[in-house]
C-alpha cells in the first residue's frame, strides 16, 4: 500500500490564480492528484506553463460558454481512463465533471452548479445532484470504490457556515439542497473532513465583501467524499485555509491504498 495525496481547489479563474502564486503552491505541495474547479477558460486560452507543470499529466473539461465553469485535473500517474462525457446532459454540459479511473479507485473532480441565480438554476442544480448520485451508485454496483472531490456549492450542517439562520432561505443552505447531502451520506458516501474534525469555524469559501475572510465568516462547501469501503484507508482530510488566491481555499485528502 502507498499513501496518495489529493488536493482540490476552486480557483475562481485559472488565469487569475496563476498571477497569484498558483504554481508556487503546486510546487510546494506536489500532490499525486490536483483537481481544480471553475477554471473559466477554453482550450485555446490554456497557458503553456500549466499544460504539464512539473511533469504532471493534465486533463481538462471546458464549458461551452466562454469565461464560465470548467474543470481540470493534474495526475502524476496516468489514469486507466479519463471521462468527461456522460449519458446525462446535466453532467456533460458546462465542463463540470472529470472522472479518472485507477485500479484502486475511481475519482471525480466536480464543480457542482450554483443555484443562486434563479429558480431555473436551482432546478438545474438539483437535477445535477440527482444525476450524480445515480451515476455514482451505478459504478458502486459494478464494485467501484469512489472518491468525490470538488465544490459542492452547499453547506451541509449549521456547523458548516458562520451564519446559518440568516441563510436558511438562500441557495447553498436551502433545506432541499441540504437534504440531498443527507441522502448522499445516507447512501454510503462519507464526508471525510468530519471524520477528523468535528468542531466549528472550518470553512472553505468566504465572500470578498465585508472582510469576510479576515473575520472567518465563511462556508464549508468544498468536500472530499469517499465510499464506505474506502474510509478506513483515509489518513487525513483537511482544509488549507492559509492559502490565498481565490475566494475558496484548497482542501486535501491523504489516503493509503
């Protein structure tokens, strides 16, 4: 067995975060796998220095709409398979999902939709959630062990945001969104961070307004979930709240497989 270090980060624009020390961070942590969300670029806009940094293999999924959504993943070891197109249009459109398969596990890097813009987008988000869970469960029936990482765009429990009462009617903390996370956990997917850290004031996203990050008025909306058959292999799940460059901070997982 070997230890695998995985990092997930919503960078809120890859070209912007490259100007704020992203490659220095990458070089410092040197994970086995680094997944990024909300890259906000097209293939023609991908900077040369990020295509294969430090010898990593990179894989990308671009949104049809320019300057919007998008995901990328960097891997030391070449996966057996990489997938960005699915039977569900919700999972295929907008460049939100990258699936990489290894012998020991299948990993998803996902930028889940934000439901704040309109009722239509909230409905889109909920359909995306449901299609994800259906797809995950189908893989589990095939005997696959799953790691799911990314920006889920919902805080699960009251402990996962600073001001729960004030946000009960806002997307990102609506009962219907939180109920889906209940369903996910109830279906055998483990929130790894809460296995190691049960206290308050642990967040991964802060508004740029009102000095929210300095005051630690935040939300925990970025997660690593693993299937129950992997949880005993997880050695740590953590938040790198001292890393700046985005309105999100990176999160990490150490797993021995």
